[in-house]
């Protein structure tokens, strides 16, 4: 019987339900009192458990004179039950797979504060961006020289004039004129006032917003969001 035990548990039945079924299978029809004695459980437990078995035709309720007894039905019904469960799983599977596959598509949002927090955002971006990948940037500084103090050394090494990451920038006229000559082909200026002191960076599956006035940064990690923002950026860059 050792191999047979555990079969009902694998199908989702409780320990006591399996115990009751095997008792009825071996002993034949039993009353509630007899099942309580044989299982060592109180009668309320037996009453609560029996519907697990009667509802799926593994146990039947019968009358014998004035007595109410319970008897085991054929174990062949387990096969029918198993088939029903497989059918239910197959029906639910497409929806479950959709949930599983889309869980990573939901954006992850992180917040950073202070000078160190902003520096960490830049550091993480540079660390995760591969060689010759492109990042896209809107910047609207009132004082570009002041904002540069937030950049870690790795930023200058990788995204500077001689770095291995290409960086496209849309900025204001004042900042554009101060950019390194080697970077001018990657930089364009807007003709409208643009000094909100906020930067948006798109790259490596992230959309990053940095507010230098409040020293706050928001990082949205999501490929779809990043691709969407990148498409808008490219269209805008070409129009300038």
C-alpha cells in the first residue's frame, strides 16, 4: 500500500481525506463514528472532510436501515478525476503563461535622492551599457557647469568625447555652444527657452528623469517604455 498512499495527496486531497478513502476501500462501508475511531479524528473533522470525497464520486453516502454509512467508490474514478484536472490545467494554461511571460514586461520604478543618488544613477547606467551602445538625452540645464558635478568619473570615461558610448543630446542653445567640438554632430539645440534643469536619458532599457533642483532621480526599467521614448527622440532629433 506504500506506493498507493500519496496518490490522493498528489491530486490535491488532504491527508485525512486520503486516510478515510483507504479505510473505506479496505474495510467497506463505515459510519461517521467508525471513521472517527479508525482515523483517531473527532467527528466534526470527519464531517468536514467527507465532502472532499463525495463531491468527486470517490465516496458515496448510503442508507442501511436507520444508519447512514459511507462507502468507497471504484478507484477507477481517480483516472476520470485526473483527466478533469488536466483539462482544467490545459484550459487555464494560456492565461497562466500570459501572466508569467508578461510579468517581466511591467516597468520597475526606482527613486534616488541627493547628489550621491544621482551619481549612482549615472554610475549604474554606465556600468550596464555595453561598448558602442547609444544613449539618448534631453537636457535643459540653467548652469551646465554646475550640473556636471553630479557625474561620476566613469561617466566621463565612457560617455565623454573619447568614450566608447555614443550619446545623442538635445539641449538648449547656451549649453550646445559649450559642448566639445567632437560631440557637435551628436548634439542639437532647440530654439525655444529650455532651462527647466531637468534631464531625461533613454538607454539600456531604461528611461531616467533627473531633477537637479530637487536632486531627485526616477529610473523606469522597461524595454517597451524605453523603445517608445527612443522612437519619439529620433523623430524629434531629425526634425531639429
